[in-house]
């Protein structure tokens, strides 16, 4: 009896253990988990656990004697500017943003920003945090950014968030960021993609891409030619699996079919292949035309927005990162095509992380690469030229002029490659072509940029011959290499359509009147078996890259969602269009499902955005009623041919017509049309509307990166459609 009880108890304990282990090891979406934790914490606020050393930014003393001593001795700043430099770096960072999107939409939004928002604050004076007197707020256009689309305000994010006179500006920035019309990004962080000079035909690699603001810029430059799909693509890579999903979030806002997100250690990025255009039966090595190498760094250039760095800064940070930075830069040059351009950048002042890395590479690569002068690419930008002399230091703040002076116990920390070129050799490396931006130059963060051009194959690179795609046998295999184990969970497969005979494609092609030139093999799903729920679209070059390299590198995400399953008994086609992929698929859609809608009707559709109560057809103009009277129920395209030209997904119900857009997109479109969107523009400082404001802004700002969450949204929308069609 006792024995049976003991065995039973042990079995229960084992079962509990296995259940816990199952919970621990299952695939968990980190973004959804954090969202749940925030909600739980808001409803059950707890005190910080003992031993928690985190401190609010307001309480951090912005001083570090070692930091000041180190950079004074390195002479990163002229002595007569030192006080101004330190005063600037101890103040809060101003807000900067840029207008994004297609040229016509960006121009229209820029005019709205200037006329509606900047006109309100041009002559306004506010008490800004950390300053005693009121100061004028004057928006500053960044002269070096193309198209005049980038702006800086003499306000920190906190100033904007806490000031009632600026609530409309705050609402605008939140809503347009969610819709993809605006990107909030530190001013100096915008520089590397600008000097990279990306064009629509370029193959671009972002080696350390997360969190993705620079990646977003690269995609914008790639899509510079409006209404044309680029022949190039952007590969955004990051070593941190969880940070890769931040890239997915950024990419979703831009709706591009020309991006691939990968998860790999960029210092040992594998060699990739693509189809050889000259011989389609063979492959050739994939070499990139443009590479952004924004490497991990000590980050002391971001002290203005990350004051906690004051508490943990030490000379060892830069010394420890030097080797990693060099290996990433070296691998980038190997993946760069001859004639291609690579930008190396850090948000650090430290010459050990900057000029020392650049000098080390130039020393090893000889005449294969050289530095490019960027002065003409950045008109109006103030900066310091790259340094030609610096002194490495150990953690105990002892500086050395040559490696022979370094004691034995510090030689693993201070290495010979960290030292500057000899004075007689300094001129041949042209390190003065690098640029270092200091905070006091134009009220920004700190940044370092060096631009390389590859003029010849590297000394160890050999001319590779095209390799037949089916050549697997009789090939001398290399000994297996030890592969680094990557984190994260297993990704769903990328299953491309076999062609026009794919089971669901004929109904899609007929219903949407797809042009015969559309390549259906560029459509993909993320499952081998079962119903196809979401169908994604990629460009032909991205399809080739994914198919040739899926087994060689971990691909996290690619493509833009274009069709979504909508199991509605009144539909002849089981898929509706998705707003995300509409611009990519639109050139191939026929006239059968298009409606050239008048401006007043489009405003009516957008303002009545309750899916359970869509506007009745009788409310529309006779023009629109005549256009849709013979339309079958289901998904359609609503297009406004005026300026700016707008295209959005609509739904033709039995007796109604509605838009199929997210709240943030709805506000964006109403703003561009000059229509009333006041129900979203709520003053959160008024107590009676506080709850409504939080709900409205949260709706616009929330952008789920979890595919399951997106599917849940689609299912609820589809239920609303079915309810409408059944009435």
C-alpha cells in the first residue's frame, strides 16, 4: 500500500516536471509574451525586487571621470570646443524624423506637416526639461538628407509627450509611425544609408540590421522609382534571433516584396549563390553591390538618449569590441562585388572602434579597397575629419605609444593592430576621409562613418567559375566545418507555388483578372500541408535567393502578404486582397475588381470604418453606385486617381461598400485627403477623454509581428464580412 502510494506520488511529480519542461521549451512569441507581461504588470503593479539596480534616467548623474580623461587624451574634440562638447552630451537628445513612402505621398505629407504642424509651433515658446527659461521651438530641415524629407525639433521625446500644446504633434508622430508615413530616427543614424547611395537595381546587404531603422531607409531608396518593382533586393541580417523580429516589424510598415530577413553571425556569413544570367542552368556566387556594416559598438555616441551608459562606460568596452568589429568588416569586404560600396559605421567616439579598425583593414587588403571622400554627399553637415593618431589604453587608463611598451599582462587587451599608422605612412591610408560627428556640431548624437569602395578582388579571392546546379556527384567535398549553433525557434518553410496550376491560383487569377505576365511562382505560403491561409509575394530575384540558399542560411521572413483566405460562402474566390501587398500586386490586377472612386466617396468609406456597420451603397454618389452595381460580392480595389494617387483594399458587400484598412492607415489616408479625422486626434490631457485616447492611440500604434495574431484579426474581419453578406 505504502509502496503504491510512493510510486503514484513519484509519477505525479514526474508528470508535473515534464509539463513544466514542455512549457519552458515550447516556441513562445517574445513580442506577444512581453505584451501580456505589460498588461499583467499594469493591472497588478509590484514593487521592484530587491537588488534591482536600475534607475530612472532623471536620477542618473551624467558624469564619468574616466570617460572625460580618456577622450581628452585621445583629442577626439578640439580643446577649445571641449566645454561645449561636454555640455551638449549631457543634455537630452532632440527629436528627429523623416517622411517616408512613395514620392507623391511623401510630398503631400510633407506639405501637411509644414502647413498644419510646423506653423503652430514656429513661434511657440516652451519650458523644456532641464532648462530654466522658455525656449523657441524651431523645426530644422536637415540639409544633407535627399528631398528635404528629414527634420529635427529642439524637443526631446519627453518634451513632446508631456506638453499639452504639442498633443496634436505627438498624435501625428504616433499615428504616422504606425502607418509607415513617418520614421522616427536619430538624425546622425540616417547618414550611413544616404552615403551608401542605393539604387533600385542594387543587391544590398545590411549585416547588423536590428532594430531596423537604417534597413527601412535602404528599402525606401531601393523603391525610389514609383510604381516599379526594383530588380534588386535588401538582405537584412542580425545575429540575435529575437531582434530579427524587430526587423520583421519594420519591414511590415514598408510593404516591400524585395526584402529577406536572415539570422546569422555576420562575421562568418556564409557564401551565397544565385542563378547565373548568362547560363541559367548554373549558379554563381552572390556578391552584393552595397553593404551596410553598422557594427555593434560601445555606444557612447548615444549618451544623450541612453544616460545609463554613463554608469558603465570603461576603456575596456572599445578594446573588447575591436576584434569583432574588424571580423565583420572583413567579411563584408569579401561579400562585396568589385566596384561595390561598403559603409562602416559606429555610434562611438572611440578611435579604437573606428579609425583603428579601418586602418587595420586597409593595411591587410592593400590596393583592393580604398576610402571614399563623402564631403560632397552630405551638403551642410558639420563633422570632424578622421584621426590619424591615437593612443590605445589598458583598463587601468595607461596609454601606450607603441606595442613594445605594453606589459605582458595587458597584451591580450591592447593588441598591435590597435595602434595608428606610423607618421611617415599616415598619408597613404587617407584616414582623414572618414568623418566623426560630435554632439555639439549640430545638436545631435555622436557617430563615425567610413565609406569603402572595392576596386579589385581581394588578395585571397579567386575567380570562381559557374557551377552547374545539378552538380552534386563526383564533386570533391570539403571537410565538414563546425557550425555555430543559432538561437531561436524553427521557422516555417517557404513553399513556392508550382505555377498557374497550383490548386488555389486559377480562382484567384480569374476573380482578380490577373495579367498573364504575372509570375505565379513568386507566390509562396508557409506550410507544406493543410489549407493555404496567407499567400505572400516576393520579387523574382528574392525567390531565386531564397530557393538557392534556404538550406545554407537561416531565413526568418520574406515577402509581403498579398492574399488572405476568407472562407465566405458568398465568395467565388476564397481569398481577399491584403493592403500590405496591394502596391506590389496592383500593376497586374485587371479592371474587373477596380473602382475609380470619387474623393467624397473615399472619405465616406474611410470615416465609416466600423466593420460591423459599413456604409450603405445608397449613401454614395451616383457615379460610384453605377460602377459597383454589377460587382460580385468580395474583395476589390478602391483607387483615387487624383493627387496624391491612393490605392486601398475595399469590400463590396450585398448592399454596402467599405475599406479594408487598419486604423493607422485610415487616419493616414484621411490626412492626405484633407478630410476630418478629429475622432482620432484626442487630447489625452483632458481627463474625460483619457481612456478613449489611450484606446485610440494604442489601436493605431499596435502592429503585431506574430502571424497567429494576424490570422486572428483576419478571422474576426472575415466573420464581420459574412455577417454583412448574410443580412
